[in-house]
C-alpha cells in the first residue's frame, strides 16, 4: 500500500474518531452513512488481496471496527450509552451496583402500575395454561402496553433534550446532563422490559 495504514484508520480509535467526529449526542445520520460507505470501500479486504499478511489482517480488524462504530453511532440510544461510557459513567447493571440492576427495579412513580401489571400477567399466563382466554384481561394488557410505550417515547424525548444540553453546555451542565441521561437509560431499559414482557404474553 502506498499510504500509511494509520492514515486511513487507527485501530485504537474510539467510534467517534473512526469517522473524524467530535464526541456529541447529536449526529448527522446522512453524513455518517456517507462516511461509512466511503471508508468501507477503502478498508474492504478485497483491496488488500495482494497485500502482505499483516496488511490483510489490519484490513479485517479495521473493517470490524468500522462496522461496530457505525452500528453504534447510527442508533441514538446505543450512541448515548457509548458516549456516556466514554465519559466515565457506568451504565446498566454496572451503574446499579451490588448486583441489583436499576433496569430490574421499578421506578418509584411506577410501583403501583407495575404491581398491577405483574398481577395481570400472572393471571393471563394461568388462563393460557388452563386454555381459558379472557378478552377483557387481554384488552387491559394491551392498554398497559400502550401506556408504557408512551412513557418510552417520553424518555427518548428527554434523552434528546439532555443530549442537546450536553453538546452545548459547560462542564457543570455536562455533568448534570450525563447523570440525568444515565438515569433515563435505566428507566428506559425497565420500560422496554415491561413492554417486551407484555408482548410475549399476548403473543402466546
């Protein structure tokens, strides 16, 4: 190869560095997609078919890094989780500590709704086992699912707002926004698990 491999892509780059982007929550998806396809062409193993074994291995590693970076950055939630981890925050089970993941603990404002939902899910499972469908209970679960889906949408909106604050704020603002987003991600995981649980029961 006539050009340095490091000038194309350094294998120790973080996902933002792969695309030459600053760390930010708001990214231009069309630009990201265009850069991904451009880099994919330059890194494709076929271009290194006649290169040394070392360069061929580099091509495979660089392509894997590029794919991981694109897959993470194009998704707003994965991008948020990744950026917060880069900033030193622990997300998910690590963030909860002591083996009790925050995404398994009901948010305080949802305790009653979650208790009621769990009772309905248990009743629905029992009815299904007995072969006794309950249209009224099924309708209640569908309504609960819609309720939690709307809460998920609200969390995504809040994450976007906090992300914008982080992108434009000073150190103090960024610290507050980061902690708020970590808590929102925990809430989002819990709500997503609730929706998944209802979907599994309704699909049975």
